[in-house]
C-alpha cells in the first residue's frame, strides 16, 4: 500500500515540477503582438498557444481556463487562425515565450491576471 501511495505522489509531482514559475518572466518589459494564433490548448494548469513574432515561433502562456472564462474569454475567441493582440511579458532568458496579461480578440479586451 505504501508503495502505491509513493508512486502516486511521484506521478503527481512530475507535472508540478516541470511547470515554470512567474519569476522567469521580465515584468519590466512589455511585449505587444498582433498575430494569428496556432496550436491553441484550452486546458490546465493554463491555456497556451503559439504565434509568429520577431521571426520566431513564440509559446504563449495564458491563464487557467476557469479564469479566462470567468473574465469573458471563450474558446472560440482563441481558435487557431484567429488574429488577436496579446500583451504580456517575455521570458528573461531570451526563450521565445511570453506570459500574457491581456488579450484583445473580436474587439473585446480581456485582462487575464
């Protein structure tokens, strides 16, 4: 029984350990991108997508689904191929990834944080 409990705890810790912390983003530098979304994931621990920006494909870190929906951002508003404006913070280490604070889609501005 203890072996099963230990295995379950280790399995649950894997995704949490792999998840990034917000301190890895440069909160002093804002990035604003208007582009079409690709590879959109509507899931937890948070949504994600990809956009072409500065000649590279950037990973877009969104908010948890419950927060996005509570603030009026719906899955169809972030469908792949949809042109949106994203405002957020880039990673400090230069990795092409941004943590999004605001989404403007379909003429609607949604604050995520």
